């Protein structure tokens, strides 16, 4: 929620309202809003800067918001070094210019530029390290093995048909 | 009053349980959407992997809390273990092991699978007494592991060191609740193998293997997974605190075996034991099908706070078996 006492702030979409164990992942669509004293700032410039210096600048819409997709910025040298809980960092930066006359420390000015930043962290996407096909294959194999095992067990326990001939000597 | 008692004793526990389970299932799976939050230490598989569950399973919290260095046991973190057990007991005492028979969504699912199996005409199996005794130990082994493994994460094991955090919540990783229940939220993300580390890979492999066996097992054994459930083992430790009791008057028992045949878990003692009054065994889920199947007047009773709320009656038996 935007704060009415703060001159300029970035407010990310409140993800925690959706789920308790929420975390931002690569590939997620993130919405950021720029507010000044609780009011949305149309045309505010909002930039996102990753650890690898990838940068994107967007202009806020009427609601003061921009939307972007979290990029993949984590490429370990080999798979053994991959950590699902790795946190990549990002900086959100918003800029806004107000045209107004005023005086600050004895000097007059005719416009005021406001900048605010916000750090953010995010994890690798589950799709990077988890496989549905492998999971479903394992599940299906064990399903079939269990069914097969039970049928085999039941079949083995079934006594074969035995015709009794009392005149015949039993086999040794 | 007599009319009410008669109505209850003649009622179909099967139908009552069927509807109770449906309501409980929806509360556990979708309760969060209706702002229902029963508690965080529920004695049932209210899986936290669900989107908005109506409560949370005690075992997940227990595993988290036991990720604790030995020197912090006498601290607020150690106190958290005790308070969580107290909250667990606060819920547990009301239903005792009936949490398994009436509330557990994994149990309910298995009961629904049993209905499908019956419709398909597939016959079910029962374990021999020897196998039964062997298999029932598995749940205690799982209970021990789900406490010992988290301890191994926070404390150094001689020769091994500390286990990585990938060992965290070990039972949840193999629990079918994690893989199956989120499907009811349209979330299939748990049906995967996690290749991010060897430990995760092994755990998710086991999880999917158990899931495969869970679906297959439900079609040949009633309540297949419940034999291996550590929650059942943990509940059994505190069963004497339960306000809801299943009691038997051995002097009225003719050992006809109807109760044993009705028992989904195949507990022999329910028919054989004429000595003990309290006949709730560790595998019992207190479904009370045995009470409904008993033809002997007052032989099996369901008591709440020592007051009989449901009991076996001859009239009820004939009404139900008509």
C-alpha cells in the first residue's frame, strides 16, 4: 500500500497477499508502482537493473505502474554449483521530475527531480531444475510395478487345478 | 432422549462418515479461500503445499522445529516444540484418532478410491498377521527419521558433519499429501523430480515412487498408505488423552469376527481381544465401522467424555444389514 506521508516511493505488487510461501522467480511478471504522497505518478521512469548490469527502463501508466518479466541472470559454470535457493539481486529505480519554482539553501530552482530505489531478490525458476516428465515417468513406473507385483503375487498364490485320481499312485 | 439415542444407534455410520469426510476435505483443501484457518498444528495431513489450506499439518512444523542445535533445546526455540505439541494435543483430544478416519484428506481420497475399486469389481487384499506386524513398524521408523534427520541438519553427525538443508522436511518430500493434494488446487508443480541437488533428486524420486504406489495400492488395499503413516504413530502416543474413545465390553463379545471383517485396516485385535476395554490400536483410525457391524448389544461403544454417543445394538445391526 502506498504511504500518504512519503514524497516518492516504489511499491511492488503485494505478492504476499496471494500466497504465504511466495518468492519471486525468474520468468515471473512483476508489477511496480510509483507513488508520491499516496498518489500514482503517471509517466514516472522506472528502471530495473540486474547484478549482471542488464537494465530496462519503462514509463509508468495512468496508475503509476509498469510490468516486466524477471530475467534469468544466474548461470553457474557447471550444474554441481547450481543452487535452487540462490538469490539474484536487482535494483528498482524510479525517477520523477516536478516543474516548480522554489528555493533551497539560498539558491532558487525551477524544477525538482526525485529518485528512489528499492532492492529486490529472486530465485531460479522451478522449471530450471525440475522435470515433470521425469516425475511422471517415475510415478507411472512405480504404479505399474505395484499393480504388476500384486497381480503376480495373487497369480502365484492361486492353486493350480488338480484332478484327484485315487487309483493312481501319487508322484514322488 | 431415548428416541434420539435410538435414532443415532440405528443410523448408518457409513453415510454420516461419507458426508463428514466431504465437508472436512473441502475445509482442509479450500478452507483458506473462505478465510477458514483451523490451526497450524493439525493432527492430520492439511498440507502446507496447498494454495490456501484450512489448516496446516503438524508434522511439517515439527520437522522445521527439530532443525535445532542441541544447545538451543533449552531456549525459546525448544519451548516452541513443546507449545506446538500442546497445540497439536488441543486439537487431537477432541477427535482422538478419528482425525484419520474422518478428517484426513489423504484417508478420504483412499476411501474414494476404494469405492471406485468396488465399482470396478477388483478384489482387495489383506495382509497376513505376520506381514501386518512387520509393516506396522514402518510408521515408527518414519516418525523417528522425521525427527532425527532435521536434528542432523542442525547438529554435526560424527564422520558425516551436518546434513545440508536439502534434507529439510524429509517426510513431506515422500508424503503423497505433498504430491497429490495440490492437484485439487490445479497445482501440478509437485509432480516433478528436482535435479537441483542429489539429495533433492533422491527425495523427489522417492516422493514420486510413493505417489505411484499410493495410487496403485489404493486399488488393492483399503487405506493402503495409512499403515505407513507417522502421524498415526505420533497420535497413538497420546491416545490416552483423547476424549473420544472406542471401548469394548469383552464379556458381550462372541468373537463372530464381523468387526474384523468390517475393519478397513484389518486389525485382528478388535475381534480377538476380549480382555482390554480400550481397543484402539496404533493402526485404528476410529472410523467406527466395527461398532456399526457388531450385532451384540453394547459390546462396542463410542464414548465422548465417558458418555456413550454411539453403540452397537442388535436393532441397529439388522437395520444396517437389511
